C-alpha cells in the first residue's frame, strides 16, 4: 500500500442539549461506550431487512479527548467496477464482492466514515459525503438513547461554532442586513414513478423539495405552485434569495433579534450567507463557521486514524489557547 499525505476538512461543532444538563457530551458518550461494549450493540439499523447499518467501529481516549470512528454500510452490497481501457469501443460493468476476512467472516464495503473528536462539549468532525454532520447527529442521539444515558425527552444537537472575534464584531456593530440564497429545487430520485411531490406536481422518478420551494409555497400559495411545471426548472440554476433587513433605523431589541437570526443561519452552506453590519463591513458565511484543512499521513487515500486524532487534538488546543473559541 502506497504511503502518502492527504488533506481532510475538519469542522468544529458544539454540542447543545435540548434540556439543561450538567453532563457533557464527552462524559455521556464515555458512559455509553462502557455500557455498549460490543459493536453489535452499537449498530443502528434501518431500511428493508435492516440492511443499512451505522455504528461506532473504533474508539479510544487520547490526551483527555474521546475519539471515535463512525462508519456506515449496506449489508451485502457489491462494488461496481469497469476496466480503464482507453482503446476499447465499449466497456462492460462487473461486480466485485467484498473479500472474507482472516476469521472467515463476511466483510462489507464502507459507504461513509466520520472521524469524531469530543472534548467536553466541543465536537470535531472529519466526515464524508455519506456521513456528515446531520447523519452523525442522528446516530449520536440514537446511541445515547440506546445506552439510556440521554434522559427521557432529551436530545443533543451539533451546532456550528463561531469564532469569538466574529461574534464580538456582530455584537459590537449589530447586523443591519442578512442575505442568503438557496436553490429553488432540491431534486431527489424516487423509486415510485407516480409519487406526488410536496408541491402537488407529479414527475416520473423525481421528487422536489428544498428551502427555496418552501419559501415560494408560502409566498404564492400551494394552488398556484401546483400549476407550474417545476420539472422544467431542473438544472436551470434558479436560486431563491431571502433578505432580512431594516431600512433606516430600528430598536435595540429588534437589533438583537436580527443578530440572533444571523447566528442561526450559520448552519446553511457558507457560500450562501452574507451579513452586512450596521457599523460598516460585511461577514461572509465562511466566517460564521470554524473549519480547517488538516494534512495527515494516509495509505491509499485512507488517513491514519491515530495521526489524524493527534492533529485534531493539536488544532483544538490552538483554538482555545488563541482564544478563538471558549474552553
């Protein structure tokens, strides 16, 4: 296997519990791992025949931080392959089954991985397309509930952390205007060709949804939206932009409301958000999120977990020491 260096994107989140809780996410996860010692007890299954699986497959403590690898896969899935032959007129597709392990147990192809570092309520994630923040948050709630350490009616959410300097700029100057754009349609495949989409429009093999569509539904009404050929807008690069602002002046209480809205939209894609401050200047979406690229040793593109965990720990310490985030 070839040894190389790969770059992974780290995101910094903060765990917040729905109900006031003195315990931290780190302490709850540590207690849950003590209760659910085997991988089998940590498997969250879903889909037909419980074929889709998410589970913490590895965990360790390093420098007072808890680190985990969360993985997802679909049981019995084969990988599709094709020959890389530039001279061929056509290529055929073949299936490859996962090999059996040394213990003769069936292996599975991983769909996604998420490397987690947890220090008190600070959460560092290095995820993948298939296993990003929302699926990870969903799994953690299931996992903590399964171990009976979350508490009845309680939930944990993973919120983007904002650098203290950015937060102080917003508090000192206040937000005069915030603007975010979102695609008109989010299109997903559906197995049912006759499925009725939320806008009341039928389109074979497609389902329409998204923030932009929901905004228009409120503005022009369900009935008018039902008469539109939304399928014609697929790949049309149409965007819906929402602007929230005051014109000349406003009250101090209203200023705080606008500031709170600005902090709430930081969970949207960073390229879609822009804030204009009352005292002048702007704050872009990427300033509302804490993230960083990490270079780490890898083999065939797969990062060395221990090397990655060390880099994640060093990064968090630097943010705290430089007062970018609170301890």
